[in-house]
C-alpha cells in the first residue's frame, strides 16, 4: 500500500475520531440539559402534590338537596323539565304530554299569578308565591313557589325555574289551628305551666297544681280560689327574691292592659320563672286576666351555654383559613369571616350589604356567583379581581342556607384561594411543553447524527474492502490482521451509533398502544436470537398480555436475554423468565447462572456506556435502554446477584 493511501486512511480515521468526540460531547450536553429540565418538572410536581394534599383535606361540602318539586318552563309558561316529585304533584308527565302552567292555575288566583310572574320577569326572581292549582286529577292544591329567571351567556332571559312545595295540608292545618287559637285564647296557654286566672276584680278564679309546685305554695289549687293574688302570695310565703316587686309588677301590667310575655322572676332557691300575661276580652271589654308561669331555669342555663358555644364557633369561623361568606336570596352579603377579608383585601364594612357578584366580577362570565342555583350544593372555580385589581383564582363550595321552617333564605360559600396552585399548574404545563419539544429535538438530532456518522463509516469500510481485494496477494498476515481489526472497529462503531439512536428513542412518548402477548414476544426472540446449544431459555409462568408499544417490550426482553447469553460461562447455561401478579403492577424476573455482578456495581450498570466486561460485542448501553423503557411505563428495576453464581433482574410494569 502506498504512502498516499496510508495517509488518506489515517486522515479518515482522524476525522472519524473527531466526529465521534463531537457527537459524544453534543449528546452529553443534551442529556445534561434534559436531566435539568426533568428535575425542575419533578420539583414542580412535588410542590403541586403537596399543595393539593394540604388544601383538599380542608375542603368538605356535604349538604342534602331539598326534597320538593322542581320544574323549568319557558317564558310563555310551557313546562320544559320536571322532576319525579313534580310529576306526582301535578299529575302531568312532559315525557308523555305537554302542558302550560297558566292552564292549571285556579280561576280565582289568575290575576295574582299574572302579577307574580310579571314581577319574576322584571326582577329575575320571586319568593313565597302562594296560589291554588287544579291538578290533572281535578284536585285543588295549595302551592308555595320560589322561582328565578334563567339567563344565557348574553344575560338574556331564556327560561324560568322554580322549587314548588305542596302546602295544601299545611294550609288546612293552619286554618284549623287559627280557629282553635281564637276559641282557646281565653284558656290556658300551656297545661304544663302554672296558671292563675283572675276575674275583673283581680280575684283568683282558677289555678292548677303546676302553679303551686313552681311557686312552692303550701296549699291546694282550690284553696286559692277567691283570694287576691297579693294576699295569696303573702299568706303562702312565696319565696321571691323581691316579693314586693312581684305584686307591683302585676298591678302595673294589669293597669297597662297589654299582653306581656317573658317576664322573669327569680326565686330564693335559684329557680327562674317566666311570667306571661294575657287580658281576657269579651265583647270588647276586659273580662279577666290569665297569668301563666313556666320554669325556665334549665332553658336559661342552656341558652347561656349555647351563647358560649356560639361565641366559641364564631371565633373559629372568624379565624379559619378558609374564606366564609353568607348571602341572602338576593346575593347580598350578610356575613364574612376574617380570612375572607384578608383573602379579598376588603374590610368587612365594605362588603356587608353589597351584591356578591357586583363586588367580585367573574372574568368571561364563567361560573357567575350570582347564577348559583340555591336549591342544591355545588363547587366551582372562579377567576375574579380583588380590591386592588389583583386577579385571583378561588375554589368555591356553596350550599343553600335554610331557616327553621326549612325554607331557603340564602346560601353559604366556602372560598379557597388557589391562585398559587394555578400558577404551579401553568408552570407545569409550560415545562411539559418545553420538555416535549426538547425530547423531539433530541430525537430528531440523534437520527441526523446517526445518519451523518454512519456515512463515513460505510465509506471507510468500502475503502478497506477495496484495498484488501486489490492487494490480497501483496499483504502479509500482519497487515491483513490489521485490516480485519479496522473492519471490526468500524462494525463496533456502527453498532454503537445504532445503540445511541435506540437509547434516544427508548423514552419517546407512548403512541398507538396495543395489546402485546409477552409469551409470543419471548417465543419470537428465541427464534430470532442466536442461542448456543448449551443454553436453555425457560418460561416458568404464563406471561401476561400487556398494553403498550410492542417494539419497546421486545427491546426489554431482547437486551435481558442477550446479556444473559453473553455472560454465561457455565457448561450448562440456564435462563429463567418468571412472572408474578403484584396487584397494581406486573412483576417479571430474568435469572441466569452466568458470571454474576458484584454489589458495588449494581447501580452503575444502568448508566449509559458503562460496561463491566470490555467485550467487542458489548457497548454498555443495553441496560440503560431497558431502564429508560421501564421508567416510561412507570415501573422500577433492581437486581440480585452473586459473582460466579448468577444474576436475577427484577422489573415491574404498571397495569
């Protein structure tokens, strides 16, 4: 071979070495940059999870929906939607027939109904509308309705919705109670109370045993008849703390001729009595006086205890870390706690009486606070502005607020400021997008580098082959051996480049996932790979069918089996593949009786280009590819090994 040819070959090798170093440096820089981005994403995810765990545990909204009829109608009274209770109440089912509310209103209530619905359309709501209707079965029923207008996104009225309660029985009972109250207003208000009935001359005409018990009177009720109340008090030594005031107060009450309720009397023994007075009027004239006495000692102490509890819970509400807002049915703010004022930047006096939706406008009109359906609990997220114009994100949980009669009087909302959480979510999405772009760039770059590096290698290989062919009889054995070494080196370099490309694509996004039968995958590999006759590959348990990329699963098992074959040094080699269903994961193991790996190298072997045995057919990248694929599927990998005995690799895949 001429000196020019040797020089040409040397320059080609020199360029090849320079290209390899340049590629390794670029790959190292890209890997470092990818690692930094991965760490940043990991830290952001950790912060996000911690914030979610902290905040979500403080939020619980458990409220029961009202059990009344509910329907939706258009602006002309045609019923569009109704629940089962409404169907049972009216007798109509819009799934089978149509009807208009104006057709079933009782004739005498039509004018009142027209005025009420006019108010609904003008003001957007009405409460406690009460009227009669005629059901499909010709039954007359009294209804109480709370209704609101439904607006579309352009704030245009499109329909109305109402919660309807059947108060027919309540109305009948109320009429009966009113009649009974008129008949019995001159009699005892409560048979469990002490009673004194005086005539117009202030003489006792009626008493009861409870009166004697409450006031510790040493006499029977009948013994008091005909006595003056003041004399009876003195003779029976009733133990008031201030007996004189007791009599004077009674005289003053009678003089004023006005019913009095809730007067309190203190006894020497600590008992507290409530005194009520009602003048008995017949034909417009006072015909007597009814006094009732009730022991309210326990009730008063209980109220004091309730007030103390109320004060305690008011303090808790005022200082809780969640913003609390109470509004009426007009969405006027009635109460806020301290946390909410700190959250929104307004003082309490700046909020009370204001319309919640006006002072906290919701951007883009989404989840408008004023559009809350007061009939049921709901949770939603809003974006609003606070006192200084700062945009804040709140998670709101609202529920209806009922009075003691079970009527909705407004709502209570719990507000959680999730602004920082939203920032973390936006940051996470940005990092994920950037990471996706960088991964794609790295993947494309690896393909370009692979192509550019393989081209000169193929040229060198062809050149060496030509030189050998042209000078086959002129080279001595040493020269031919050197040429073989060059060809072997070129083959190793091409394998290395292919492995680098394979490693760069191992962590690519999962696409077109399919069901993969791993039994078939391993069977195909046994036919595809060169397995020496002294080595057997055994599957101990049936392998599962998993969902994923078939090529990636083939890469995993191919690298495991190839490594095991390479490093088995026994006359009889055994490779065992086993499977265990581990609940949420599939667990696999690949066991061989090869060289084994020392404990100190167990972590290093998964690093790129790290090979414990410097073999020509080993690039030190196979286990790195395996780990990258397993990480991609949310699994983990580990091993157990003893030198000269063998190695067992374990790995899991999430189901």
